[in-house]
């Protein structure tokens, strides 16, 4: 790749075809994709139902700009909000959704201080990057956006940092990039209480955890909280670029005409896909089945790594991580050799993100490959 910036470390294969959980590389080798394109293809690759609605929309109109009404936008927004008192702003990526949340929080509260957490990841643009609690993401880019402060994830000391000057608290309920760290519900509820007390807005970054990934439509449903805002992207349109910032009705006054915008936001191809994705996630059997498969998968993974010193299986639903006693890279390479694609989340954490539609047979096959890569190769290398 001579004319493409080397800003990604790429694995040495090119995926050229996909269907469901299966992908094929340019050499014709097939793999089980337990990355879902980083939590994007939640319904698997090229699902027929999404393909059909996208094809239909392709034949109608693609883009109209936000100068005109859009009933498709209204329909998808209503589905996203699930009849709750929320409004939606559409954009094209996760970082844009978080930028919108940061801007709205400051404009609504007339305050600047935003608190986020150690090991968090919120995106690569200046605002979202400034909110990210990992120095490796921010190194070399000069002065960041002022006003961001970091608190320790899952620690009560965070509560003391939230005060009358705080515009918002930004949180992932399961930190995806930062190591698959699950927030403690009691702690999150205390954060919400402190936000209510001080007038700070609680913003949940659901970009990786949302759209069924953790076993509920949104992860916050499992925390008995009511965020002032939440953000979506990755899985929302199953592979078409989209982002969404969702905020309570009261916030609308600060986002009046001209206050914020995006040329591509509300793109009709992406929205057609999103509408279908949400319809499928909302079938009652869909998440029920996912939760059964996920509980079983986690149990088997836990049994699998039992012999590895210091190892731990973490996560919710199909956002799972295995803390390994050493580098995840070797395990990832061994899995890939044997036809299974998995990811990392930091140096020693293996991250596993199957499509939510992965079957029990596919999970069993993945476990067998992981078993070989993890236990046999790893333990042999460990001597
Ligand atoms: C991926 C991710 C983002 C950034 O999304 P982009 O679409 O890459 O901008 C932000 N927050 C979380 C939690 C993510 O996982």
C-alpha cells in the first residue's frame, strides 16, 4: 500500500467476500470473523434483509442534504429513541457523534469542564481525542481542547471530581478499546446521582456497546440509569457509515437551527440500513437468543483459560475480552492461521466480537481454534 498513509498496522490478509460470520481472503482462504469489522457487522456480513432495503433505496435517491424534510430520518430517530423523550442528531461516525455531544453539553450548560475516564476511548478528532483517557492516542498532536479532566474508572474518587463547574461526564459502560473493562453498576448509579446533584450531564458512549452488542439494545439498560445523552455509530447500519447523538428533549433548545450540522448526516442509504438493523434487533427472540449464546460462550471461554496464570474473561454479551499472561498478538496470529479472526484491546487483552447472529456451531468451531492457539501454542511457548 504505497499511496496510503501507514497510520494503521494491518494484518497481512485482504478480505474480499463475506456472508454471515464467514469471510474469504484474496487467496481464497476462509475465516470465521469474530471481529465483526470492530463491532460493526452485528448482523453478520452482507445480510440479505439489509441488502434488500439498501438496494431499494439505491434505486430511489441517495442524498438530499439537510435542507429538506426527511421522513426516513424521523422514522429511524423514533426507533432509536424507543418512544423515550429523546431527540437524535445524525452524523457519519462515532467521533462525530461524540463531538456533537461535547458541543451540545457545553452549549446547554454554559460550562466547559468535561470528565471522562482512564483507559477510555472516544475517537480521533480533537474533541473526542481530548476526551480519551489514553496518552498513546494523543501523543504528538500539540495542545488538546482545554477543559477535559480524567477520573479513575470504577473508583469512587471520580465522584469528588464532579462539581458545579462540570458540564458533562462521558463514560463507556464497557470500555472496548481500553481493555474490555466493565463498569460497576453501583458506581455508575452513584455517578448519575452526583451528576443530577451538580447539574452535570451524563453522556454514555454506546458506540461499541450499543445495538445489541452487550445483550440489550443499549448497555445503559442494564445499569438502571437514564443518560442525558448517548452516542451510537459502529453497529447502527451494519457497515454503512453512520453516527448518532441522542439527547433528552430539554437539550433541544441549545441545538437550534444553524448551531451544528453535517453534509452527509442523515444519508439515506445508511438510514435505510439502520432502520432494518433496528427492526431486527428489536425482534424479541433476537436478544434472547444472543444472551443464551453469549452466556454459554463466556462460560466456555472461562473454562478454556482456567489454566493460564493471571487470565480473566471479561465483558458482556458478545463484547468479550480475555486478559492473557502475555501479548495477545501471537494468539491473534495463530488464530488467523487456523481460520479465526479476533482482535486485541491493549497489549495483553484478546477481544472477541462475533456477529450477534453467530451460530452455536460457529462458536464451537471458534472455541476449538482458540483452544489450540491459546492453550497448546501458548502453554508450549511458555515451556
Ligand atoms: C470506535 C469508537 C469510537 C470512534 O468511532 P469512529 O467511528 O471510529 O469515529 C468512539 N467511542 C467508542 C467507544 C468506540 O468504540
